[in-house]
C-alpha cells in the first residue's frame, strides 16, 4: 500500500471529507495538523505552493486538495495510486 500524508486542520470540513474517503478505502495515513505544528505549514507551502488544506501526498508526490482527491477517486486513478 502507498504511503499517504495529509496536511490538515481539525475544523476543516474538506479535510474531514478527504479523511473519510481514505478511511472508506481502508487507507492508513499520516496526518499533520498544521495548527498543532505551525512550522509544518511552512513546509507544506514549500512543497505544494498552496496555503489551503487539506494537502495530500501519495508516496511523497503532491496530489492536491480534497477536490483533487475526489476527482482521482471518480476517475479510478486513486485506487491505482494507492496500490503502488
């Protein structure tokens, strides 16, 4: 199974949606709450160029936010990425 990392905030509904989809697929993931670790926000911005959450990585490759994750799921590409 692929290594998944999600940068999130506890109150973010888009983060909750992304985590729910990953849970539905029985995907374990590392969560980095940028409120609890503000220095990680700077790292996220450096890696993605984006300031919004969630930001998701599969095998250290940025895949984007919640909408991007949902689009990958709808196209069937997410399962391929997770199977690597």
